[in-house]
C-alpha cells in the first residue's frame, strides 16, 4: 500500500513538473515570436510592462537577473485638491548663492532643477494641485520675517505654507509666541517622526505642554540642506604629503576633535614662506581656514548646546561640563599659532576670504556650509567633504550646525485646510528626501566629471542631523553666541567661565518671558 502511494505521489510530481516546463517554454516561444514586449527589432523604444522581455527578440539567458519592480513604501492619502494652486511664500530667489527654487513652470535643463520639477509634477498628480512659489522681492532676507508677520497679523490667507528664516531681523520664536503658526504636531497627515523630517531640529523645536511643534526642517527647500556646516579638505595636499584621507576615521566613529587637530598640525606648512603671516602672494599653507561661525559650528558638532529642552521646557545648559570643556577645546583648535587656523572673512574683495583661500590651495581644510561646494567645483585641486568632528569617540552621532538664517517651514494660522496642507507637505518632504537630495549631493561633490562617492556617503551621515542655535531663534542666547563667534571664532582668546557668568541672568530672564506665553 505504501509502495503504491509513493508511486502515485511520484507520478503526480512528475506530471506537475512537465506541465510547468511546457508552460515556460510556450511563454518563451511566444515572446520570441513577437519580438518581446516592444516587437521584433525593438531598439530602445517604449518599454513594456514589468517582467516582460524587453530585448529585441531574444529570450534572456537563464542566468540573467529579473527586472526589479520598485514598490513605493510611502502611502499617499487619497485627497483631491480640485486642481487648485498650492502656494508657498519663499525667501528671495537664490539669495546668497543658496539654492531656493521650489517650482518651475516648464521642464528645466539643469539636472537639479529638473529633479525639483519632477518632484512637483509627481506630488501635483497625487493630490490634483498646482504648486506655486512666490518669492519675496529683492536679493536679501532682511525684511522677510517682518513682512510675513505683517501679512499674518492682518489675516492674509494667500499662502498654504511659508518658509521663514529662523533668526534674521525677527525670529520664528517671536512669531509662534504670537500664535501666528499652526502646531504641526497636531496635524494627523504630517508624520513628523519620519526621517525625511529633520529630527534634530524637531527635538529642539518642541516647546510648551503637549510637545507642540510650530516649525520644521526638511529638504523641500534645499537651502535648509545646503546650510549645514561641513569640513572640506584638499585631497591633493593630503595625498602629496602622505596624510590619510579622513573617510575611514569618520566611518569608524574616530573623527573627533583630537583627530581634527592632528590633521591641522599635519597640514600646516610654511612651504617656503618665512612665517604664517597672511600674504596674498605667499606660499604658506594653513591647517584650517573659516569665518567666525566655525566656533559655534564646532560647538554644535560636540553635542553641547546652549539650550537643553526636556518635555518642551527649555533650560540653559551653558554651565554643564560638556559645554565648558568643548569651548576650551575649541579655543585650542582655533589657535592661529603655527598656522593651525586662519580666520578670514573679508567680503570686500573676496581675496582674504576663507572660501577663496581654500579654493586656491592655501589651506588643508575649511569649515563651510555645504553651499560652498558651488565655489570649490572650479578649484584645481580635488576636494572631499566630511562631517564636523565629534567631541570624542564616546559621542554617538555626528552633528552639524545650520546657519541661523536657515529657512524653516511653517503653516500660517490663516490656513483653514490644515489636513490637506499637511498631507501635501509630508509627501513633498518624503519625495524630496528620496529623489532630490541625492541629486543635490551628487552635484555638490562632482568635480572634473568625477563623482565623489565617499563624500556623498559622508553627507548622508549628517543629512537631517543639523539644527541652528535654538536660543537665537527665540532671542534668548544671542549675546553669548555672538561673544563665542567674535572671540574664539576670530582667533581671539576667551575666558569662557566669565563670559557665561556675564550673560547667564539675562538669558535666563529671556527664557522665562517666553515660557510665560505657553503656560
């Protein structure tokens, strides 16, 4: 009985196998006879459906991998905007050489513009809308925050969403304290926990009870991504002097203050000059060049903060040991002796300027915002990019500072359709992160027709990990932030403890006045 059952089972398996074989051969013959999905002799025309043979009549070999089908993990809400305009109010066009474009009416030729254009067309189709950008007139952002405040105080409901500088002739903190923005955390169609929203910024933005969030950062506006501080290094100088490129240190979590200083020492060279005194026609090479924001950029990279926020309640953190120790170490990093650091920020003729000095091969490293890559792509030497250094190896993540003029996204209180707006913004943030940021990074580090894959990997490490100094966004810590910049950042000594004591009470009073509005 068992033998009969075994034979029947064998015959059944064999029959199924033969049927499957006939079916596969039949399908293959059918494709071959029809020239595949595109017909015989197809030479790169329209592609067929996923999984069909797209060759010109030949069946793919048995070892040829099947075409992968991309399945978008994002769930787009089924919402219909009825073809209406979805309006952004934005900072001036290409201000300070930042990329600020949000929309294009016609397909552009530039690769980055095209990525933004395709992003918009994709989201517009999903929600049946037309994305429109209105820029503030002029070429500076000085009047942008007062302009937005006047509009919203007057009840102007023209715009669905607005980008405003975090702190520049008015602060985002002052306006949200006046009730001019919607709480983004309360909008169910915005998933602020996703990594396409800047989580570092969101954590610091929470204020008041209920973890309220009134502004957010993402790559919808690429200005925000370009505003992050990075370390640019001259790859040719490193290779010519036998210095290892720092990529491996970064990946191993060993790119720290101490490692950074070692690179400064190795890179500083008189190179035939008699001293490290600056001469335009000189030959000395400096370990590092930057402007005064470098001090606060290094401080933010250490994880130390002027303000620590817990459950929406900000508190001064300037008397914590990490803050004090980091500033002490930064004083050593930004020491001009021995050519370790050259502060250079003269915009009058752009000669004694950190970007120009680095571009001309006169410094091993430069602390700059990512947008400086636009300047460095024309330099003769090859450059690379790594994150700002950590305080030490015990620090978990690399962090970065965004300039305080960084545009943040707000939803004006005059917007009455917040769930629809939230859905559009969330989708735009997701698609920007997926499709636009890779193009930005590729463009930023491509030089001499070469794509710097390792620098792209470095930028991915710090993407969405940057924030501006939150105390300045509310006007709390301005005096101490500026003291750090104008002393340490400008290669001057600073008595850290006395400066903290000098400004502490005033900063504390500023915080308390703001919190009273949220109690």
